[in-house]
C-alpha cells in the first residue's frame, strides 16, 4: 500500500469514527432529554451521514485506482451524484416512510457532517 493510500485510509477511518461518536452522543442526548423515538431518529440521521461518508471514501479510492485522468473525473462526478441521490432518498425514507422524528433526524445528519472536520488536521 502506498503512503498516499495509507493516509487516505487513516483519514477515512478518522472521519467515520468522529461521525459515529457525534451520532451516538446526539442519540444519547435525545434519549435522555426526550424519548427512544427521537433517539432512533437521531441514530438514523447519523447513520445516513456515516454511510455517505463511507461511499465518498470508497469512490475516491476507486477513482484513484484508474489509470486514465478522464475516468477519474467521471468517477468522482458519478460518486457525487450518487451520494446526493442516496442522501435525499434515505432522508425521505426516514421522514416519510418510517415516520421518524424530523428534528433529531436532521440535527444528527447535519451534526455528523461536521465529523469531516476530524480529518482537517493531518497528524
């Protein structure tokens, strides 16, 4: 494994761990402050953000493995579109289909996105 690939793997792991900690912390706060239904909504919103981050990491690794520069750009664009579609579908399913509490779901989804900040400081 090259140094760049190893750094990418460590960065993805750091982001996913930070997002998981944020998600479980918010779910515990909603459980303690409200009820288990709102905690479930927070878990779902955080899990959606976590899944999208994992897809981002896999897409970047897959695009980096391509020998053609044009294919890399196309793969990254396709990955971006798929992540946006997945976010809309999963959040819509949680809110409309599963009837989860909207405020905890959206709060956890947004807060988990800040887990990406865990990878800003390269150490």
